[in-house]
C-alpha cells in the first residue's frame, strides 16, 4: 500500500527506539535509544535508498519526532473524549500514554545532533 516513508519509519522509531513501551509510566526511565535508532535507520535505508525521493529521505531524520508527537496528541485527544478509540485498561491510560510520548519526544529533541550525525553516517548525506 502506498504511503509516506516518514510515517512508516517514524512509527518504527516511536515504538522500537524508546527505552520503554508506550504504556509505561516510569517517567524517569523513558528515553531514546540512539543505538537502536541507528540500526533501524540502517535497515530501513537499505530497503528504500534506491527509490526514496530527496524530500522523503530528508523526512526520515525527524520522522520519529513527528510520529511521536502525532500519537501523543491522539492519545491525549482520546483521553479527553472518554477513551472511545484506543482500548484502555484503566481510565487514565491514554493520558499516561500521551505523557509517555511527550517525554520520548523531548528525548528525541535533546538528541537531534546525535541523530543527525547518525543519519549522515548511514545515508551518506550531510544534514
């Protein structure tokens, strides 16, 4: 199915390159795993480099941040609407998911320089 590489790679980063799953509430332990980001990018890039447009290639650098923000906002919105979309185990779960995603987003933002260096190393393109 057609789509944007940014969404696919971003959701991969959001779910795999975080130290804890999106349902975790150990706020101080939620952070980016740069070594996992690098391996994800390496594997993903190997599969898309030959057909990725320059714009899509550039989008991969911030894809994790964008998808983390989108999902955090979706979890928060669902919480405000009474948990009608995402299944929850307790009433505050979507609020906690949203908080988890915002913490992870902040960690990604704090590591932009490192991620940019990894992106340049893997893609061979200066950021």
